[in-house]
């Protein structure tokens, strides 16, 4: 309720349920597309995002995921955390991203 949108863990899943192919950057871009679509469906946009969390399974992927994140949020600059975790639900997933937004600028 209200002006807050929480988009919980978006994994790199295509519309048909298959996993997004490619490297962690491509998978992160897909996660961010899902986040954007969820925000827009609820009247928000990436500009409303105040915090993101990125979960990666390989620290070597940090730059790729960070670049994908920066392509969407570079000018917005939400508080962001990136964590390295041992695994995600599907072994082919390299990243999962979640976002918190406040629409209208007031908490």
C-alpha cells in the first residue's frame, strides 16, 4: 500500500520460463528489465528506485553486473549492495537482483 514498491529477487528468466543465456552481464540486464517492467506496471520507474541488492555467485562477475546496473541506475545512484553467495536456485543463474522504490519521492 502507499508509495513504496519492493521488487523481490528477480532472476534471469525469460518469458517462456527458460533461463537467460549468456554471461552475468546479460543475465543482470534481463533481471533489470524485469524490475523495470514490474515498476512500470505499478506506476513507478527506475528513477524511483532508492535501493538495490545484487546477489552474484562468482566475484569475478562483479564488473559485468556492475556495468549492467550502472547502465540503468548510473544517474539515479540508489544505495546498492552486491553480495557473493554460494548458489542460486538454478545452477545456470549467475545473478539475482532486487529493488526498492519510493514513488512520488516521499517515504
